[in-house]
C-alpha cells in the first residue's frame, strides 16, 4: 500500500533549499485556496442578490466558473501526489503509485535522447578539451598558494600512496618472482649470450676491457713489488743461497712487468690473441655446445634459487616502496617537484601544440563515444535503479517541493480561466436565448 506523504516523514531530511521551497509551496497553496474561497463568497453574494440586481447574474456565472476551474485544477494537481481527500479514486496518487515506471521511462528517455554517440561526438568536437586542460594545468599558484599542477600532483600522490600501501609485500614479491622466472630465468641464456659475445669479439669491442685489465695489472705490479718476495724462492731448496733466492724473485717480478708492458704496447701480442681466441670459442660453445649451455643454466638456476638472492629481492622492493612513499608524501621532494614540472610542461604543450591538441581531442572524443555507445544502458540504469530505491512518500515529497509551487499557479490560473469561461458562456447563452 502506498503511504500518504506527510511533512513528518522527511522533515529531518530536508535541506535548507528544500525548506525554502516548502515555504514557497505553502504560500502558493494559500493563494490558490484564497482564490477559491473568494469565488465561493462572490458566488454566494451574487446568487442571493441576482433577483434584485440583474447584472449580478453575470458575476454569479463568473464565480461559478471560477469555482469549477479551481476545484478541477485542485483535483488534477492533488491527484499527482496523493489521493484527493484521502479517497482512493482510480488514477490518483500517480507519482507514488507509478514511481518505478516513471523512473524507467525517465531512464529510457535519457538513454535514447541524450546518451547517443553522435550527440556526444558533436558536443565534444565543438569543445577545445585539450586547450582548456592545458590552460588549467599551467595556471600559476592561486590565492591558496597551490597551482593546479601541484593540486593534480598532490592528488595523484595520494592515490599512488594508497595503492602502494594496499599492495601486499608478499604478493608483490610473488609477482616479481613469477615474472622473473617467466621472462628471465626460464629462457636459455647461452645462445643469446653467445651471439652477443660473438658480435662483441667480431667488432673488437672487448679490446677496451682488455686494455683496462692490463693497465690495472701493470698498476698493481708497480705498487706491489714486495708481494713477489718469497713467491718463488720459498719453494727452492734450503741450501740455495739467500742472494740467489732474491735474484729469482726479482727475475720473476721483472718478467711479469716486461710481459704486461709488452701487452700494453703490442695490440697483436700473443696473449691478446689468445684472449680473442678464447672469447670466440666461448661464444661458439655458448651457442652450440650443450655441455657449456647446461653448465651456464645450472649456474643461473643456482644463483636465482639462492635464499640470499630472494632476500635481496624482497629488501629491494621494501626499500623502493619506502622511498616512493616518502617522496610522494613530501611536497618538496624531487619526485613531487618533477611531477609538477612535468604537468606544467604538458599543459604548455597542450596550449601551444596544435597537432597534440587534435590528437588529445580526438582520443578523448573517440573514447567518450565508445563508452557511451557501449555502456549507455548501464549509465541510464543508474536513474532507474536510483528511483526504484527511493521511498514513495519521500519521492512524492521531493518532487512536490520541486514543482509544486508552479503547479499551484495552475490552480490559480484555472480559477481565473474558469471565471472568464463561465462569464463568456453565460453571456453568449443569455444573448442567444434572452
């Protein structure tokens, strides 16, 4: 059963604006009722005195028509929101009884008349979306001391921080490990690494690394002569004189220095050629030798399955997460400053770059049209579902507050039009029959 709305039902839910509308509605109801009462008093006076004053017959006819018009319009307006006089007359209390149907019809109307791709496209194509966005982004600090770019960066930082905090560290580590296994560990390293090393050797790109290694050895030899003392002599028999032992150590050291110096001077030194040959053979074996490929794969798996490597991966994620959260929370951090600068630069380009404007406008327009065409029914269903959830009495009260004051003007106009119609009809009939 439909509940008859009363002021107490939604009194506590009315906003200040609704309170003002209620006051205006009551005033207009009083005016319309006053017009009806005026017509009733006028009819009674004219009806009582029309025998003495014939012209009062015209007044009586006008008042009679005014009362009929006022009562008819009162019935029509009241029937929209409730049963007149509480009597359940058919086709009255239309809004509370047909609330859901009205919501469905309104949703269908919005869906068919407003949520159409061509309408959305026409509107968006006539709007310089990118230029307006760019102007808004590049605006300097306002009275609050925060520019629009800073506000966007701040909101983005809040969202990003929330996402980071919502992420489970264990889940993230599992995802990272799964991705690493799928894209890093599962594929064989030997053939691609061997192909890369082959190209390096063919191009001589490794010579710089060899030069660096030779120079490093030469520098170490120069600074660590004492390290050769006893290197060979301690392995000689004890009867060999000590001076001979020192000569042997010095000889070994001098030969090492000569050997390294020769490698520094001669790009075609046999040791360099031996290194080239070894690297070439290694590149070949990495690509085609199953044994070499297998050893590399075993070493790779052993490294990545090491608990310490997993622990380091977890520590790296925690450190990165902590650093990001700190930077996102600090308005003066380098990350936040660069974010703001990037947004300002984007805004500048959106204002000055016509081709970028066209691309952004086209992208936004196409995306909006696709969304509207694909989800127009779901969007319109928001209206239907919302109206269905409304309480009938509360809905009636809200709608009456929105349009009821204007509907009271219909009652007032009906009183006036009815009075004029009654006067005209009586005058015509009196002229024709009198």
